[in-house]
C-alpha cells in the first residue's frame, strides 16, 4: 500500500485495512503488543464478553487511539443484539457496529 491509500469510514480517516479482534489473547499486555505491531486502526470488541469483574479493565488497558468496532457476539436474539448495540454506542460513543447473532451455543 502506498502513502495515499487512506480511506474514510464514518468520517474517520483509516490508514490500515487490517481489522483486529480482541478475543482469545491470554492477557491484555499481549493484546496491546499485537495491536501495536499490527498497525491496525480498527479493533473489534465483543461487548457482552468483556469481563467487568476483572481488575484489569479492558478499556483502561487499550490505547484510545484505535477506532473501536463493537460487536454483538454472544447475542441469540434481535432484542439482545439491539440492547447490546445501544450499550456499545453509549459506552464507546460510536455509531459503528459489527452485528452478530448466533442461533445456538454450538454455532
């Protein structure tokens, strides 16, 4: 990619086409290191799967320079997905959303 390969999504200038997820990292330090070396601009976050009881609070540990793309992973119904999307919009102050619905726990 050249210097002028930036693009705009939702009014935000994006330099990298790589979108990184935040699931399955063993800890937040490793996640942060991976985000840094990836040069990504967009990071997906499963709102329902954030462990709020954990002393290492997710949003205090991730650099706010990233554009967070909240997702509705873990939602089984439309109602759950809409509620999760509304919570994400308030929490992250974004209108961005990655919509996910699953039909059962095996999916």
